[in-house]
C-alpha cells in the first residue's frame, strides 16, 4: 500500500512511464491491488484542482490499460465503469476517462449492463465537435468494441442506439476515424432495424461519396484512398433500402465528376446494384442506361469506359437474372436488355461510323452476362451483321463489318474461356449461326481489305473447341495454303495472322498441316541460294523459313522440318557447279538462315517443354557435325559454304540446344565422340554421314597454326562443352593440360570473334564446373601465365590485351560459382589498371567479369551462386570509386572511370543506387572519354537511373540537370559525334528529362536545347531524327 | 469543345492502312539473316527525309498520322483527314493537303494548326511548310488556307494560351 502511494505521488510529480510500469508489475504479482491504487489516488480523483483531477484519472486509465485482464473481476469492472461514466460529465476528465473506457470495454469480464451503461453515458455526455481527432478515435473505438462484443445489448436499445450513434458520427472528417465509423455503419446497416433511420444513415454515409481524400506525403498512418473507398463502398451496399436514394446521387456524380470520380461512381454502382435489387434497378433502368451509355459512346478514357461496360453488365444481370428461370426457349426477352440491344443494333446499321465501335462493345459486354441475354444478343447481332455483310450496298463497308463481327466472336470466345464452360457455352451461343459466320468469313478471305479480319476470325473459331468440324478445318487450311502461295507481297499483320492461324491448327490437327501446307512451303524453298542481287527472292526465303519455324513445333512436324532442311543444307553446302563457286557467300548466308531456323524452332520447343528434342542427338546432329567437319577438311582445296564462321556459329547454337536437354549419360557419350574428333584428331567412323572424309587428313587444330575453317570448329567443341552437367567426365587425359592448350590457342592462333568466344566459353564453363579438378591450371594462370603473357612489356600490346581477355574468362567461371580464388584474379587485374599500355583493357575486364551472360546459366547446368554479380560489384565499387577520385594520376583515373562504367552496366540499378551521389560526378566526367561505346553506355546508365522513378535518383538527376543537359547537347549533334549509338542515347536522355525534373530547373536551358535539337532534327540518320523529334516535342510541352 | 457544338457527331472511321513497311528497307537488307557484322555506325549513308517520314516516322511515334482530331478520340489517319499521298516533300519544302470530314467543319483551322505545329517542332528549320485544305472539300476553303499559311496569324494563334492548350491536346493525347 505504501509503495503504491509513493508511486502515485511520484507519478503525479514527474509523469514518468517508469512508475506506471512498476505499479502494473506490482498488481500483476499480487503485491498490491487495483483497489489500493484507487485508494492511493483518492484525493487526486476528487481534487478541486482540475489539473490534478485529470492527472489522477489519467494515471488510473494508464494502469488499467496495461493490467492483465485476469486482474479484473465483475465487480471491479462495474465499479470502474460507473466511475468513468460519471467522470464523462466532468469536462476536464473526459479525455483520460475515454482512455480508461477503451481498455475496460475490451475486457472479457464486462457485463451487458456495463456495456449499455457505457454507451448511454457516451451518448449523454460526448459532444464530438468539441473533441480532437485522437479523442474522437477513442469514442469510435469504444463503440466498435462494444459492437463486436455486445452487439445484442446494442440491438435491444435499437432506436436509442441509432439516434445516439448517428449524432456521434455526424460530421466526422478524419480518415482514421472514418475507417472505424464505416465498419460500424456496415454492421448497423446489415444487422440493425433501420427502418426509421434510413435517411439519416444515408446522410452520414453518402455524404462521403465520392472519396476525394489524398494521403499527405509521408503519412505516418498510411491510410490510402483505396482503403477508404472500399470501406465506404461496403456501407453503400449495406442495405437495399438505400436503393432509391442512392441512384439519383450516383447519376448526379457521374454527370459532373472528374474522370476518377466517374470511375469510382461506376465501380460503386457495380457493387451496389445487385444489393439494391431488380425492382430498384428496373425503375431506374432508363436513366442509368442513358448516363452510363454516355461514358461508353463518348468515353473520357479507356479505364472509365471499361468500368462503364462492367456497370452495364451488372445492371443487365440484376434486372434479368430473377427471370432467368422463367425463360425457357429464350429468343424473346423483354424489357431493358432488349431495348438496349435494339438501340445498339440500330447504330450498327452504319457499321463504318465511329459510333459503331462502342455499340459493339456494349453488345460484347452483354455476351458475358447471363445465358438468356447472351443468346438473345448473339442471335440478333450476328444475324444483323451477317445480313449487312451480304447486302450488295455495303460492299465498301465490309472491312468495318468484319471488324465488328470479329469483336463479337472474340467476346463469345473470351466469355466461354473465362467461365471454363468452354464447350457447352460457345456451342450453345454460336452453334446455330456457325455456318453463316463461317461462310461470311470465307467470302471475306477473298478480298485484300477484309483478309486480315477474316484470318483473325478463323483463329477465334478454331480456338473454340468443337465448333468447326474436321472438314471445315480442312477447308480453312486449303484456303490458307492458297493465300500462302498467291500473295508474296502480303503486309506483315496479315501474314502474321495467317501464320498464327496455321500454327494454331498445327497444334490440334498436325496431320492436315503436314500433308497440305508443309509440302507447299518446302517446294517453294529453292535448292540453290538466291544470288547476291536477288533481294526479293531472298526475302521470300526468309519469310518461308520464318513460317516453318512457327508451324513445325509438334514432334512429327519438327521431324519433317529437320529432315527436309538438312537435305536442303546438303545441297547448299556442297558446291555442285562452277557458278556456285564464283560467289560462295550467298550460299553461306542461306545455310546460316536454314540453321537459324532450326535453332529458333528448337528454342520455342524448349520453352514449351517438349520432350522429343533429346532423340535428335542421334538423328540429325551427327549428320550436321559430319557436314561441318567435312567442309573444314575439304576447304583446303576449295572454298566451302559451311566453313564460314557464321554458319559454324549457327550450327553450334543448334548443337548446344540439343545437348542442353540430354541426361548426363547421354552427354558423356556424345562428348566423348566429339572430343575424339576435334581435340584428338581421330577421324574414325563416328559422325560418318553422307559425306566420306577425305582420307589421310586430320584436323590438327591445337598443334599450331592451321586454317581458319578448321579453327572455327572449336565453336562446335564449345557448343558441346557449355551445357554439360557438372558430373559429366570430360574424356581428355588431363583437364588442366586441355585448358592450357585452349588458352595458348586462344591468345596465339584464334583469328575471329567466334573462335575467341568459343575458347573463352570453354575456359569459363570448365573452370566453373570442375574448379577443384583444374586447380593446377588456375594457379598456372595466376602465376606464370600472368607474368609472361600480360606483365612482360616486351610482348606486343595486342597480344597482352588478348591475354587479359583470356584471363578474364577464367575469372568469370570462378565468379559465377563464388570461389574464393576469384579475389586474387580481381586483385591482379586491379594491379595493372594503372599501366598505361594495357590499363584500359584490364579496367574493362574488371567490369565485364560481372556481366551476366547466357553461357554460365542454370539452363546450361552451371554452378551459379545466388546474386554473384551484385556481390562482386558491391565489393569492387568502393575501390574503383576511390581510385577514380584520385586526381594525382590522370591516366589511371581515366582507366578507373572505364572500369566504373563497365562495372555498373553489368548489374541492375539497385546494386549501386545507394552510391549514386558519389557516382554521379564521376559519370559526368566520364562523358569526355573518347571511346564512343563507353560514352554510350554511360549515357544508357544515366538514362536507367533517370527513369527509375526512385526519389533518391530523381533528386540526383535534378541536382545535375543543367550539366546533364549540356553534356547531352554536346553528344547529340551529327558533326561533332560520329557514333549513331551515342547520338541516340543522348537524345533519349534529353527526351526523358522534362518528365523527371521540375520545370523551373530546366527553364533556363530551354531555348538552348530547342535550338540545338533543331540541328539534330536534320541528322542524316532516320533513327536519330526520330529520337530528336521525340526529345524536342517533350521540351516544348 | 467550348462551344458545345459538334460539327460531325458520327464520322466514318477507316481502318489504318497497311503497316507502312518501307519497300526500300526490304531491298536494302543484307545477305545475312541476322547478326550482320556491319554496325550502323559504319554505314554512314545519309537517309533523306521523305513522304513516309512526314506521315509516319515509325509505328510508335508518328508525325502527322498520330495527331488526334479535336472532336473525336480518333487520329487524323483513322478519319482519313490526311494520308501519305497527300504529302509532298521536296528538297526544302513540304506541302500537306488535308480533307475535313464535313464541308462545314469548324475545326479545320485547328486541325491545320496542329499539323503545322507538329511539323514546326519536328522538321529542321530549312523546310518551308505549306498546308492546304483539299480543293473543294470545305465551304470556306480560301479563308482556311489563308489563315494557315500566314506566318503572322499562325504566330498570333500560338500566343493564345487556350488555343495552344487545345493544339497540345491534339498532339499528345494517346
């Protein structure tokens, strides 16, 4: 008791939290009781001095709010409740009393009598207008808690409660309180007898509609407009009784509001109408239709239009759903839907006019309402459009009619897809009119202007399962074949539609395509490559190949494709006449296009997860390898089309995709053969295909210099090695030695990009997957290789640069699997950045290590450490930044800037965003680097940062806006900057600035920018002019 | 519109013409399907501005055809107010002809002004731009033509903030 008194006195004097906590813990462990606290407070609670009284009550409330609930029994609660209820009458004590009541009302031991006492006291004493937000919040919380726990008590005093509550809630403005108030209101509307209070409840809810609240910036409460909207909406549709009051209000808001209000109103109507019921909906149907119609026929924006269509759907469903059962054989629905439908059809009599589009949209919306309406709409609209199409007066408007019909059919398809009732629904809807639609479509296929719509229509029809018979699909394929043959100059969108139609049929009726379409395509593909000048011919080939790659995805079709294309390839790649030998390049190009087609088809198959890819490792892959090796061997005597590096590259791509899908065992078998061939020079019987290898020849690639065509074959080796599983044993005697061979070959003999890249890839994948097995090679690379090939200044500079690139590819393998040895590789590179001769190359290497490529990926079974690139960058960045700020050594500073740009291009923005304030000045300084590629990538980086939309980045861009503008202007005019890429990048950044930076910052630059951009408008390159137009018009706004 | 009067409430909509792939592009393609080694930087042949470019620069950012009609949410192309053959490009001279949807269309001047502003902003200064209503397609053809091609009047119109705002709306709505 004494300690309690002491605590109370101390608290009154100091107001510290500590005393409250101590009191509570004393109560909890039984040292004192609530009664003692009240006794100790005694004088304060009744003190004459207002301040002391209020403080006393406050202390009691604080203690109660923290006390464990089991410390309260029925009688203590009753005493406390009646004490607080009395105190509500005391102006000074209202605030702490409410606080106490909040905690009391939540206690389990509070009785019904207490609850009704509290609520009555609230209604009697509380005048909301006199209280501040947080106190009002307490009032609402009390009502809310009682509503949750003692609803029956409140229901007993129904009218008294409603009167009291309505006057409490009236005029509330704070969003936090409103959220609670709306929740209370919803319960009232649903569970209480509101017959006498409909109007006042309507007033205290609908007065908030529409919600225009916009959260203040950095709002700590985080209440969003959307939360308020949904809460309010749950009140608006709380009771059918609101119906006749609410709809006029909705209509008024719809007429006058801003776009967002309109949308809100339409959405609210859509949720309210079903609750208000068919009677109300029917009585307002005309008015609703004429206002909502306006939003569809003269839409403010597409979103509002969508909402309006939804609202119409709800309206129709609400009105007609109850009659649904009564209607049996449909055809003839009455009332609103019929009128609206007829109105739209009337508009559709002029299908070419602009109003026809919204009209068909309304009808499409009707299709996904209820079955009877859908049937009626489809029957009316389809027969109307078909009749119109057939009428000789309307020949000119046929494209428009087809477009409308297409939209309707697509709506039928979508509605049945959405409801998962596929077969039943679209058959029921469209079945009776299928023949008419089909014949109209066939007619439409015959004319250029309607062909595209007709093809799209067929796609829709084919998509609806069971609609077209096999015969009809056969007919479609025949017509499509005719179009394929007869119209070489078709525009893109039509031929795209044609191809997707055939591709769609190929998935279901592949035999049809195989028997009728493929022969046409294959026969149109020439055996000889189009000559150098035959551009049109060549374009046709490409088009056919493109079509084939889209059609031949099904296993059987793909098999046919491969067989036919390989035969073609054989024809093309083995010279048969002197004319062909005169100019070999077109043949190579044709072979390349064929191989690209196969690889594209394969990639689509991989995406779709087809399982039939594996078996081709024993079918066409050996044949392909045979052809390539043969070509390389023969190329000593004569030029061979398939010896071209681009052809080999495309073939390697194909091999790589197939090997990717194999199991480890299969991979091992295949690789053993391949390595035997290419690495060990054993030209045995494997890969023996249609061509016999010339006797007595070996490839002999790694034993010194040999011809380019042979060297190209390393790409094939790489293609096999890249996708290997880590557990596959590579059948070479010594893996480290193998890698050393590759490395030597790479820096000494490799002659083109394909060869270099292949060697790099081989090194990085093997290092990545077999790190422990090639430790010797790694140590050697760091040690003697680095010393003799890179650091030795006697060696020619290009050679040393090449060595750095090889070094980088080894490091990359380690980076991706997160090996600790990487740090030594990285440090070695950092060491030489200062070197004037090879510094830039090393700097680029530092950045390029981190670039995520498509070689070391999960798909290729690489060992990939999570977020490896980001980790590397975050470690390397501080060091690079520090070095590039070091102004003592200008050349190393420049080199570090190069490293900086390559590093940050390698990762996404998030990895370096935090360092932006430091990076920005460096990047700006980097814009004077003479290397165009680096400058372009700096500008791209800046653009990434600029359009990221994050506030930090925006601030930085704004700070540097003027210098950015000037730098970009220097980079965007033709006579100063040679590189098109830099000019385009600079213009893009300029175009983005006005949208990001406040106008007052940019205003001083505006005249200069507009003047300079006028020069860019006259750029010799079309692509640059395009960006200039964009940029300049952005600066005008 | 401010007047509340709509000159042509239900105009005919034409579906856009076939996508304008340049014929010349097809012929200029290289021997190789993709990944041609020659980068754009090296191919430094100038590409002169032509009729297609004035009408449609690329499918996404068009000069004239994407301008919106002041009365409708449709582009000038959809309403067939302007089409590529109506544009004539010379060395330093562009002549654009447009067809109002109805002969009494009061928006003609506004459409013409929008075209002019778009070209003013997007073409190099060396170009002279003439804009005419198609002969016989408008009842006050002469007046409209005169208004559109008078430097002073155009400048005066562009001083008027409401007018500029409307033009801006036609140019940027999407």
